[in-house]
């Protein structure tokens, strides 16, 4: 388990698809593939005090890269919960304060001889923009492209096609690399109905994610209250700024349970009869993949990411933000449950291969690094 040192700002913790945009890679070159096989010194940046989808992506990617023999570092906030979830091969650096973060990162990059710096979410992208040109600067678009945050970076990873279409005049390289099914935890299953003191016949509807307005849990609570029978329960795993509002919206309905953060998402999902992703905005949605892994019937909103990658799967898609449409879909599911039961589904998860996703990211690193080296050489020649 990783432990932060309290005596220093940066402390070691022991232990594709192409698209018609001018800067989008059209595939891995042979030289890029050869370079991807070599060991790289990689730094991931993510400044967050919680664990949600973007954090889990970063953790899984860092752990996967380290398992392949790359030297991997992660810089985050001091005492970040991410540290405990990183493998012992990953070096975690906790920064005590946002003050002078860019300067501290430049020192870290120099001292660790970092070759690739990979940012996740806005604060990390802003800090990385000030890094020296000697390091390849890359970001994953967990939310979307913003010129102020990403224009000075060398490469961006898009997780859906719509993001690629909005890059505009971005001068760097871009690659479409969909999210993948992360390594699943091995925590034991548990009996959620017993924990919540619910009858065995209770139909469990569940959701997983950050409690934020963009995730649409207020829509889900309202739709559930409208459509659900008395022998159903709604259980939501996650924390976030909307918790108080959701608790107030659920007031008087003891069928609705806000469970807070869970370290055992897989165990939680195995208890459910139906999984719902009610997001108003969603670039991808890792929790949906995990629900698919468990074979759950799924209702999801046709947000940007899910509407793209779920269209060939037996999943019900509804209009984002619509209480009426979600309530109707829930009503249909409860009718089926009462008539014949909700059956598990056999989803095709081959497009979401973890090994392929991590390999594509490493290959993109190599292509960006190759272009960065050419630019540095060209700039040097012009100044001679």
C-alpha cells in the first residue's frame, strides 16, 4: 500500500481509430511501434481529492504501464486516495499545495528525467502547459477539448468521435482511443439486501458515479419515484457536491439509498437487477462497462459517449435529462421483471480490451515523442 511522506512536497512512495482531422494519427507507424516496445519514463498528473471515473482510468493506466516494465510516476494532491490504489511499482508524488505547482512539476520532470507527461482533468492540464518542451505533453479528454487547457499540449487522446470533430485548429496530434474495461477488483461479493435490511424479493436498481449535476442523479431519483413499485429500491454509490440535494429530493422515500463511496464496485454490481446511467453529459462511462461485465440489464442516456459505443449492444438508451423518458424505461423494466424476470445479458466486451487500450496509449506516446524530438531538432538548427 502506498503511503505519502509528510515531510516533502514530492515524495517517493515505496513499495484507434483515425478521424479526418489534420493532426489525427492515421495509424501506428513501424518506427512508432518499435519505440512503444522500449521502456519509457512516464508521469501522470491528476489533482483530485476523490475517486471517480477519471481517477480510476488514470490509476488503471499507470498500474498497467508499470506492469509492462515502464517507469511510472503519478503526481497528485497530498494524501490523495489515489496513492493507496496504485501498485507498488508506481511512484506517487504528493504535492502539498497548488501554490507554485507548475514550478514543482518542472523540478520533478527534471529530477526523474521524465519523457512523457500525461495530464488528466483541468488542473493537471493547466499545470502541464508550463512544462519544458523537452517532455512530451499529453492529455486524455475525460470531459472535452478546451483550447485554453489543451492548445499548448503536444497530443490529446479522445475517448469518442465527437471529441475529435471539435478539435478545430489544434496544432498537436490526436488519437481516438476508447476507454477500456479496467482491471476488476477481487473483493468478495456481499449481500446488499441484507445490509440494507431489504426483503429478498426487492428489485434492486443501482447506479455508480460522482454525485454531480452532470451525472443526472436528480433525474434518476425523480424518475424512480414516479415509476418504481413498492418492492423496488434505488441504490446509488458515489460521493460529490450534489449529495445534499439528492438527499433532500429523496426525502420521505425510504426505497432510495445513497451509499457513499465504495471500494467494492464489482461486489455492489453483482447484487443489482438493473443498472442505470442517467448522465446529462458523459464522454464515456467506465461504470457502464463494469455493469456490462456483470451482465446486467442497462438503461443509459444517449449522451455523447454512450450513444456512440453502446449502439450495437442490447441496452436501452433514453434522452439525457428527461424524467419522462427515464421513468418510462424504468416502468418497462419493472413490467418485464414482474412478468418474466430480468435476465443477465452476454455483452461483447472485446472492443474494450484493457491490453489493447494500454498498448494504443503507449504507441501514441511514442508517436508524439518522435514528433517532439523532430521539432526540438528543427528549433535547434534554426538558432545555430
